[in-house]
């Protein structure tokens, strides 16, 4: 018989895609209200993986990765996605988004993104939001799965997440939640 246990809290990581950097100062304070201070900001990073977002976000899209200071209960992932969806909707121009926000949870074993799109590998969380197991941590690195988007599967992203994982692990130790190396 399995015994239910609350897992360790997770590190919130948000990916911001936009071609218009002037939106960053608008988005940051709204996310900080819910997620706390941005502990690390990485970017801009070129985004050459797809033209899927060009019609909506414009060309010249770049990515920023924001890692937030407060660890959260993993059950909050759906609420984070609802918040980021509301932010995107609040700043539509002519019915088009000006930025794309992808909240995710980084843990010692995985990186999970939130999405509103159903698929066989995604677990329903409630309120129209699914958890997408994007990367697993094995052999000292985050590893993509067959469905992992190319931008998350690449070495640049997995190295960024690996570095953020080390900071997360230190934080867990400081909180007395992790005893082993």
C-alpha cells in the first residue's frame, strides 16, 4: 500500500516569449505579487525554434526565464497558469497576445509546464489546466521526452534548468528539507 505524502515544494520558473521587451516591466510586478521576488532572470535568449508565434507575437521573438524565490506547493500549478493566462488576456491588442507566459515547476526529478491543451501525456489538474511532464532529471541532467518541445529539449535550456536546480537544491537544504547531497 502506498502512503500519501506531500512532496517537497517546487521552484517556480516562468518562460516569457515576446518580440516587445517593453512589456517586461508590466509583467514582472504582476507575477511578483503572486510568486514573490524574481531570484534569477536569464535572457534575452534567441527563439529560432518555430514561427508558430510570429503572427500573434510578431517576429524577432526572444525568451526570458524568470526563477522565483518562493517555493510553492505543487498543487498551485493550475492557479499559476490561470494567472498567466489572465495577464496575457489583459494585454491583447487587436485580439492578439503580445507575450506568451509559460509557468513551470522545477523539482529534483522533473520540470513540468502548465498548459490548457489536452494530450495523452498530460494530467488534468482542474480549471481547464493540464500538467505537461516536459523533462525528467536522470544521469545528472534534465532529459527530454518524445513529446518535449524542441526549445525545452535543447542543451541551452536543459543547462539553464540544471543550474536553477542546483540553486533549488541549496534552498531545500537551507530550509532543512533535504539532508542528503
